[in-house]
C-alpha cells in the first residue's frame, strides 16, 4: 500500500523532519533487462545554507522544488530553482548548490543503458543542468517511488518500476505533434523543414523568408509555439534522420554526417552526443549491435 504522500497533501511533509522519505534501490533482473531503473528517490527538507558539491554524480537526476529555493553553480553560471520549477541534472557534471529558505525537494535518480535516451526525451541535455516546470503527476510518481523504497527496500520491484514508467510518461510530452495548435506560418515552416532533403542547411533568414514573417518576429513566434529555436529544431530533425541511417550497414559515420548536412564528422558526433547522450558509434553499438564491426565505423 502506498503512503499518502501526494502533491495535494503536502501538509504531510513535516519541515521538522528533514528526511521525509528517502530510499535506495538495488535493481532486480526485470529492471536490468528493461535497461532503465531507479537508483534512488527521496523527499526531504534541506536547511537554509546547505551546501552540496557534486563531483562523482553517475546518474541522471530529476528534482522538483516545492518550496524554498536552490541555487546551482556550474560552468561559471548560476541557475536558480524556485517553487514550481524542476531540474534535470546530467551525470558526470561538477557543480555546487546552496539551499535558501529551508527548501523542500523531491527527486529521483535513474540509471541503466536507456537512462540517457529517456532523460534527453524529457528535456535533459548531456553535460548540463536543464531547468523546467514540473506537473503534479511527476511529483506524485516520485513520491510513490520514494515511499516504496523507504518502507520496502526489497521485493517491490514491479511497483517501483511501474511508477518509474508513469513518471516517464508524465514527463515525455508529445512535443512534435503540432498540427492542431501551430499558426499557419510556423506550421508551414515545420512542414518545409521536414519535406526537404535533410542534407540542406537552412539558415534562420531562409526559414523566416519561407514563413513570410519578419526575421525577429519569426524567431520569437517559432520559439514560443515550438518550445525551441528554429535552428535547434532543424538540428534535432537532422539527428533524428541520422539515427535512422545508423541502422544501415552500408553507411559509416562519415557518410551519415555528410548525408545529414554536416561537413565535419567530429562536429556531427559532438552534436549527436549532446542531444542523444551517446556518440553515433555508441548509439549503433547499443541499438544495432549486429552492425558494430569494422565496416560500419
């Protein structure tokens, strides 16, 4: 039976009890076979001024700040996570964080061969901390996982795993089904990008001209309606096509880079890894192991 620790009943989370629910998971065979599992989940209050140094983080971490505030410092920048906001922290990232106002944090760490692909699908980026806004379903799923692991560290693999999949389903939104909500100008641009040969490299002025909008108006409208810049959308579309080409035995990495409009194989590999969390070669080994021989590199 799950504990009634839900987004709608946060009064049950007592600030006088710093650690409310924290649990560590030892994955079972089912979780390992699925390729993704929870390694840790928790809900707790942090005292104001609490400092955290991350130097050995090996998991993808999603966290939601329900009250108070966290400030992350990494790569010379500051990222403030305030109530209503969430973050996705990539593995192997070095940062420091400071708590302000006795914040309440709900978080989950996920790992496994498919963790990177899942995290990137719901907004993560390798080597970065990405800020967003959470929804109540995400928080409820993580609270359920934390409760299960806290009270039942072994023997509840199916319940923990099912809540993980519910969390992923509530986090990975259908970002690319725009047909009913895009303006005519932006829909026309999306259709243009996806109907052209992927080898073509369209500049921002070219896309704006096709939309019929002034350059700056187009840039702002596209970002507002799609959720990302036109150039990033174009890049993601190219990487999507590259993933399809990686299933072709006759295409090595250099040919795939050229076929998707990248003249520099190393730049292609860097952009691929930034978006997918794996290099093209690693992606092919994982998803098309039968092709991973010398002829496909």
